[in-house]
């Protein structure tokens, strides 16, 4: 592998390893919150870094790296969700797009009971993952990635009104876990 | 709790901001490193770059073809040369040459009676199987999560 100064060759192993170490938490966090699935998030994160590797000579050291990584992660996750939903409809024909993607039993506990801050945060995280994708994705993009409703609507290919509605419904679903 | 949308937005934003940072699993870095490693040994064949895949297939096909058609000719050549040299030899050299000639003849007979009849069929079947596997993997890579059709 070539050193950083050789843009024509593959990236240096040490430099790319440091790059992965620096950004892996950020990329994985975006993916796991969008997908609500650890294994799929790890697959997507790996793909993101492989794409970064292909253009590492241009990326390394640039101030736009975090934004580029988040954009690629978001697009890959949205593609993944679209394919998942299409397959689910094809094979099951259940048509319940609002159903939770996986079980989160901790979020089903009685919210009225006294909870310490750590437990409440854990249940909020679980409740966020339990949301259907059309509510979870806008929430993650809005609150974690600081994207505007217009940007989210453009990324998702839906109207701004739908984004606002889904955001509000998602917040309503989370409100019982707010402190 | 208030249902005012703006207030709810602020509360949710504050609560989500307080969530602990998510850490990547330890396996992620290893997976990425392995995937970008230039060494192909230890990685599945279908993960290699296509020039390497083609080169390996060609070398393997050439090796199998060479063994299938070249080995009998080599045996015949050796079998014809060794006895003559044995006649001019003396002592243990002569007996060793005789032994090797017998072994060569034995290998030749084994090849002609056991291996040769099925070698060409095995070669053709192997090539067909490789082609079928390559097509299946190409199709799977398009429909699997993270495949080409997703990007």
C-alpha cells in the first residue's frame, strides 16, 4: 500500500486503519439507528468503509469526511430499508408496514413506574428502534443528523408534509419515555 | 405532558441528545481490514478481484488440461527412454533404473486403466460447475443486502 502522498496507489494500511478507528463509531451509530438492527448496520458500515477505501486518497484529511461518510451511510441504509420492505411485501403480503421490525421487550414495560435516568435512556433507545422505519428514519435524520424537513423530504422522496407528520407521530410514540 | 408540537420537539431533541454514544462492534474494524487487504490468500475466491479470478481459473484449467493430456505422453516418453539407459548402466545404478522403469510402467498402466477414462469427464464437469457457481454468485451478489443492485 502506498503512503498518503501517493494518490495513484492504494491507501496506506496504517492510515486507513486509523481512519476506520476514528469514524467507525459515527458510521455505525448512524446505521444502527436508521436500520434498528445491529448485524445489518455492521454490514452497511463495512460497505461504507469499502467505498471510502476506494477514494481514500481524495478523502483522507478533508474536513468533509464526516459529512461524506454520513451521506453514504444514510443512502445505503435507505436502500437497504427499501429492499427489505419490498421483499417483505413480496414474500409475506402481510402489508403491515407499521409493524415493529423486531421485539424490544424493554420498551413495553410500564412507563409509569419510577425509572432511573440510565434505564429511561435505554428504553428510549429501544423505543426509537421499535418505531416503524417511516417514523424512525425521519426522527434520526432530524434529531441526530440535524437535517431539515426539506432535506429529509428530498432524501426520502416524499413530501415535506409527510415528513412533518411522521416526525410528530414518532415523537408522540417516544414521549412516554421522556424524562 | 404537553402535546404542543414545538414543546414535544424540544423535549424529544433533548432526550435523544442525552442518549449514550453508540460504539461500533469490535468485529467491524477487523472485517474492514480483511476486506481491503491486498492478500487474496485466506479470502473466498469470489471476493478476489476479477482479473485474479480469471487468472486463477485459466491456470487451473491449464494445469488440469496439461495433466490430462500431457501425463500419458510423458509416461510413454519416459517408459521408452529408461530401459535403454538401463542396458548401458551397471551395478546398483542398473537395478535402480530397472526399478524406476517398473514403477513408471505401473503408473502408466494405472493412469490408462483408472484415471484417464474419467479425467476428461471430471475436467468438463468441473468447468461446468465452476461456471454455474460463478453465475449463482453473481446473481446472489445483486440481490443480497449490500449487493450491486442496492447501490
